[in-house]
């Protein structure tokens, strides 16, 4: 009989498992942008997430074959499983455990996903065991403590638990040199390829008209934050920096694009800092409107501390429409070119640096103007266009499948 290796060929179907629109997830956005391009190079079929409702009018679905999660896969098919550290990926972790396959590692810190698994399935003993396997005695101690409700906020970042899921994979795809080092250190024998993260450049629209619609004066320095609101995204530090900048006379404003449980607390903090009139919460912005909103900003704010090892789709969204960014200066963020991604010290120490940078950029409008083409160049030279990523990803999948 032919072996499994013999059964894998250039024509073998690829079963893509990820969150899908309308789920408000960066990986769901990636699926909508990348799948139509990837289908030009390989036979890719999309596994339907449990409970997902398809929208036949969605343009990305045109010509894409869907298969049920419980359906028996075709012989020789290749599992492509997108791993992130939020609950949208729970079913994918289960599929990886059952079927193995190629893991696309969007977050190199996978501990959060293990906690979600343990809580959803009451499998705390497996959680403790996998932390032990990944990190030895410290992992076992943290695993047992978590089971009984004792939680340290930094535990997942100190104990990323990559081995628990990547040990089940037959290969892995990552999006940054830092992620490549992290995964190699954890699983030195795991076949691995690095492929740029696909992020489409959305239409920029009329920048002046969008700023006018948002009520932003030409002299205002408009800062913007994009993404789901979590403590690791440095929003409290951003608000304190904005408050300090306002007190020294900088006409800076902040636009927060996204949603999350932390929004109410941020509204309160902005009020307490007396900058409520300088902060706008847009909530979730549709794909059609997002490009002009991001292009209207002077600077995108993408501080991440600690980081889960993600390549920031938010940073790439800003860069793709010509908006430079300010990032935390460590790990994978150092891979962005400094001409388009200014760096500050991670955490609270970065507040003073952010204030100084905002003050400088307000006074040096030419620096901002020069950074806009540098931002677009960072996106294009990083090869993030889905049409460019697709053949690279297709080749990586074939190589790993062999």
C-alpha cells in the first residue's frame, strides 16, 4: 500500500482551519484576504468552524469549497491549522491534537489557549501535565495553582507552553524571525518555514476629507490605536502620555479604533486625566471604512508589553496606508524598519519617551511627511500583500507536507 508520504502530492488538497468572518479576529481578516489568492496556487478547502454561519454574499467565499469540521478528510490531504491564543482557536487546537498537521503560529505564547481549553473541557490535569512537560517543575506548580484559581498576570508570558501544541504538529509556519527563533528553541526538530503575514492595503480615501469628518483640525496631531483592547496593549500608558502632552500645549488627540471589555475603564481614566475631550472611541469599524480612518491618523500607536509573539497586523495596517507607527522597542517589533516604526521602551518607562516623541513630531511636520512613504515602503518591502504571500505560503505548505 502507498505510504502517507507517497499520498501527498502537488494536487493534495489543503484543509484550512481558522476563525472566519464575520468573527472579529485578525486571523479571520487574514483568511478573507489570503484565501482567494492562495486558491490560485493550491487546492485549498476551508473547514467550517463549529457554530459558524456562512454568508454566501461574502466575496472571499467565491469558488472556495467548504467542508464540515467532523467530515472525514480526503486521503493525502494536508491539514493547515491556524493557532492563536484566544478562544476562537479552541476547536483548532482540538483538531491539531486529533489529526496533527502544519501549525500556522500566529502567537508564540500559547499558554492562554491551554487555559481556555482546560476551562472549557474541565481538563485541568492535562493542563498541569502539559505545563510540566513544557517547563518542568515551575510549569507543574503554576498549572496546579491555576486549577484552584491562583493566577499570576505574567504567568502565560513567562511560561509560553509552546511544546504542548507544537509537539503535536508535523510542521510549522511562522511570520517573523523572532517567532522562528522561539519555535526552534522549543522544538528543534520541527520542520519550519517563515512566511510574511498577509495584510491587505485597504483604500486610503481622501485623507483631508476624513480628518474633517472626524473633526480633526489640520494643526492637530492625531494619534490612533487599532485593535481589541487588552492591558498588554498599553492603553493606560498612552492616555497618561496624552495627558502630559496636553499639559505642555501639544494639540494631540487620540482615536481608539476597536472594542473590548477595557473600554469602559479607559473612558473613566481619560476623564480622570482631564483629556476626555481629546479621546474618541470609534468602536468596531467596518472593513470598508477602516482604510480612510487609519490613513487620517498622523501616527499609529502599537505598544505591546508583554507580547505574545504576534506579528502585529495592526502595525501593518497602519503602514500599508502610509501611517507611521510607534512600537515597543523589543523582540519582533525590532524587525520593522525604524524609519517607519519609532521605538519606545516597553511598559511604564515608555510614557516619558512617548511624550517627548509626540512633542517632537508635532514640531517637525516634515518628519511626519517623510515617514509616510517610508511606512508604505515598509509594508511593500516586507512582502505583506496577500497576492505576494500566497505563492510563498503555497510553496512552504508543499515543502512541509513532503
